[in-house]
C-alpha cells in the first residue's frame, strides 16, 4: 500500500496539474500570509470588540457576493472549453448584464429595508453600501481571475491577488496604526483596494477583448441556469461558515466574536490550500473527464485519495504549530483563540475533500442538487449552533462548523457517485 502511494505521488508531482497547482497554492499562501502577518498589529491596535465588528462586516460582504452577479463567473469557467473566443466574449458580456440586474435589485432592497438590515448586523447603514461596492468589485475581479484560471495563466492570477492584498494590508496599517481609524480603517482599506482593482480588472477585460457590446438570450439563459441554483448552495455555505458569529455575538458578546475570529482565521489556512488546489484541479478535471477514459478516471481517484490523507495531516500540523506560536503572535486579549484552531482546521479539511467530489456535479451541471444539500446542512448548522453555543460557548460554534462540513462532504460524495460513477472502490484500485 505504501509503495503504491509513493509511486502515485511521484506520478502526480511530475504532472502539469501539480506544477500549476503549486503556483496557485504558493500565490494564495503568499496572498493570505500578508493579512495573517498583520495579526500581531491588528490584535494590538484593535480591541476584541473592533475585531468583532470587522468580522460582522465580512459576513455581510460574503452574503452579498453570493447574490451580486448571481455566481455567473462560474458559468464562464464551465463554458470556456465549449465555446470559441468570440462566443466567449459574448458570454462574458452577458454575465456583466446579469451583474447590473443584480446590483439594481440589491440596491432596491437596501433602500427599502436597509435600516433593519443594519440593526440586525450591528453595522452603520453606510457600511451596507460599502459592502455592496466591495462585492461588485469582487465579481468583476473573479471574471478576470477565472479567465486566467481556465487559460492556466497561474502567474498573472497570483500577481493580481498578491498586488491587491498588498494594497489592502498597506492601507490597513496606515489607516489603523498611522491615523487611528480603528475598525473603520480596516474596512476603508478594503474599499479603496477593491475600487482600484475593479478599475484594473475592467481595463484588463477590455484589453484582452473579453467584453463587447453583444448580449445573447441563450447565453443569459445558460448563465442564469448555472448560477441561480448555486445561490442556495453559496448562501448555505456562508451560513455554515459565518452564522456562528451571530450566535456568539448574541450569547457571548462581540468581544468573544473577535477572539473566535482570530482562531478561525488561523484554522482557515487549510481552506487556502484547498481552494488553491481546486482552482488548478477543476479545469484539469473537466478536460480529462471529456476524454471518458477508464485509465484516466482510475488515476484521478487515486490522486483524490492521496489528497484526502494529505489534507487531514495538514490540519493536524497546523494545530500543533498554532498551539506553539499563537501566544507569541497575537495580543493578550486574543491569547485564548488557539482553542478554536483544531476544529476549524478539521472542518476545512473536510471542506477541501468536498471540493474534490463536487466538481463532478459541476461538470454534469447538476448544480440544483448541490444547492439543496448545502441549504439543508446550513439549516442543520443553525440548529447545531442554537444547541451548542449556549452550552459550550464559542467552542460549540466550532463543533457545529466541523460537523456540517463533514456531513456536506459525505452527502455530496454519495450523490456524485450515483450521478457520475467513478472507480471509488479502494480495494479494486490497489490491483490496478
């Protein structure tokens, strides 16, 4: 068994997929390492309450991102291999039309119910509009990045992400440390960086001739069919990831939300690896599945099992490192945040395993099933938080997150195996 795994590992490291994934992983780690390195500063210049407010703002941005553009940038990635360059230009332009429609709808909601939403999130009303601008920029940036991704231009992808993060972090230091803006400084830094790179993305899309004047009804319909069923999936994912902040704030206070967020950020490093690898893996997988080769499918499954083992080991190593180093990294108010790292890291390990399975459902365009499962688990996660947070405090929220991600992985694997059969039997794999 060990020799088989070593042989497969060597084969994997020699592939173009591994090399591309390494670039994505390195760029994402570099990208995420900069905010992580800010922890010694932010946890000393921001109070736990400030950190909690920044965390709640992040929840609002994440929710808006799921509705702005209706996730149609994912449809661009899926259709790239089936369309000519000119047809893809029309398709991308159609997604921009959907973006404009969604912005109008969300703006109307804010005009009517903005004050209620602001009170629910404990944020000033103006911050809802700031969050909307950031989410718009994120969608346009995602279009640029996904086009680089499917063209396997990992270097451009990495440089773009790194430059944006560098500006975000630099501005945060200036506004928080230099100008004393506290939590507002962190949010304003995100806003400025988002606007700048929104303009950069527009220039790049035009320069590379990805935006035109034509919109096709068929493209609009296809993008809607791909993106709309994903809203329950993405909103459900956000609820799994972020609903815990609402319960912690309600039962333990916004200061505990800030402490929990620090531990969460450290544990979520596993998600950086998982997301980075998947961004290289998904287009590679789509191109290989198109060949419909039994031998290639066996290779993919072997690679997937090795990945499962590797990501669990990474979660354990991260936990050990956090227990040793975190007391030296963060301020005194945040010293207890290390108790959350293991459960968050393990939860994201399961989420990374889910990524490797859910791509088959994206490939066959069964996104409605994904949304249904994620929404069900989001509701379960809310129930788990309602039960566990009053009993275990913020640690109960971490337990709930881990359980939700584990069940999501298992259910999607069962569904994927039925709708798109792959040679998952590990015993038969050893014989091949």
